[in-house]
C-alpha cells in the first residue's frame, strides 16, 4: 500500500502556551504545599519540645513539693523536740529546786545539759524553717516554670494551627491549579482536533481498514465457496457453573470486540495463527490476522466468520459473533464520503504488504 502525503504541516496550536502556564502554576502550588508541610513539621517539633519542657517542669514541681513536705515534717519534729526539751528542763528544774540540799554542781550540770538540749532543739527548728523557706522558693520557681511551659505550649499549638491553615490553603491552591491545568489541557485537545490532527489519523485508519477489507474479502469469498472448514471435533463445553466462553454481545466498542476475539482463541485451545489460517483454507494471511488482533478497530465481517470457523465455533457462536459485529459496525460507522474520496486518490497494488499469507 502506498500513501501519498500532501498539504502543509499543521501549525502549532495556541493552547500549548496555556498548558505550559498551567504546569508552571501546578509546580508553584506543589512548592507552596511543600513549604506548608515544612512549617507544620517545625510547629510539631516546637510543640514536642514544649511538651518535654512542660513535663520537666511538672517533675521539678513534684520534687519541690516533696522537699517542702519533708521540710515541714522536719520542722514539726524539731518543734516536738523543743517541747520535749522544755518539759525535761522544767522537770529537772523542779527536781533541782526540790533537792535544795543536793550538790549545786549536779544541779548546774543538769541545768546546763537542759539548756544545751534546748539550744540544739532551737537550732534544728531554725534549720527546718530554712529548709521550708528554700522548699517554698523552689515551689514558686516550679510554678513559674510551669507557667512558662504552658505559654510555650500554647504558642506551639497556635503555630501548628497556622501551619495547618497554610497547608489547607496550599492544598486548595493546588486543586484549583490542577483544575485549571485540566481545563487548559482540554482546550489544547480541542484546538488540536480543530487543527485536523485527529481527523487525519481517523482518515488514515479508515483507508487502511478499507484496503484490508477489500483485498481480504476476495480470499474470504473464495474460501466461502468451499464452505466452513471441516474439523475433527470442537472444544469441549465448560463445566456446569463455569461459563468461560467469551460473549461477543457484551462488547460495547470495537476494541472490546477485538479483545473478546483474543479470549475466544484462548478458550478454543489457543491454536497458532498459522493453524487458524490453515483451518480457514488460507482465506487470509497470518500477518493479516495478527494485525487485526493487535488493532483497536473493527475487523472485516468475513475475517471474523472465518476466524470463528477456524476456532471450531458452532452455528450459534457464528450467529452471535456476526450479530455483535453488525451492531458495532452500525454504531461506529465512519463517514463514507471522506474515506472513499481519500481512497480514490491512492494507487493500490494487487498484493498489498501485510495481507498476503
């Protein structure tokens, strides 16, 4: 097959610049989202640090409270010791006054011991009061530290809230940019369709399909004169409950129809292309069959019928595949005026490449 190319090269559509702009805005939105993610990560780190400081301040406060309780307990014990010392002093003084006739040295010694015990009790009481004052000071420091950590925690939560807000704003901007990109891409495709790119591809496909159908129909007509191929036996039926044979009537597009043809070949035992051509009495070539099964367009009807015969299809299978082909052909038929006009201007040889088995 020889196809003459003519005409000027289609100009570049104006929608390409808009597509580049939308891609630039999309990348900018992605960068904004990444910055928002970094701000949120830093805010989370600040919040975690504030939580650690808050926990340390709480432990420090608990230690200060324990020290304060111990100091208060020591003060209480010191006061009790002082009271006992005073009582002992009073008792010994009473005994000393009662024993007026006893030795003065003994009385003086007892008084000195009592006064020494009282002085020691006063010292312990003063030390306990100092410890209590230090514990109160540490308690106040712990309360202040707890207040500072609470403030830092509140600031960290505010930063996290702001980071979440910036992230949501960046995500909204990204969605808007993606929508604009999709709209720009649709406009680009529409401009390309108006420029004739899709129309040229459809015309080329229609020409190839027409050539394949017209040159392959001669061999298919010759094969039909001898009737369907005689095969020794067909594929066995599926077990009850296992319906594996493809249903051609379920195809909604030509591409689905071709895919079901491939599955039907597998269901029939997956014979080779050369075996199918031999069973069909060489109504078409192996390369023609291979190209038809690789294409997404509807193959010729006679090729489909010969293919079903070569796969040991029954009369019901043949009717089903033919009905499905007719339905899709009437639904997806192309305009004939443009196709025939393009074909009439092409030189076609007797044996086109790819159609001879």
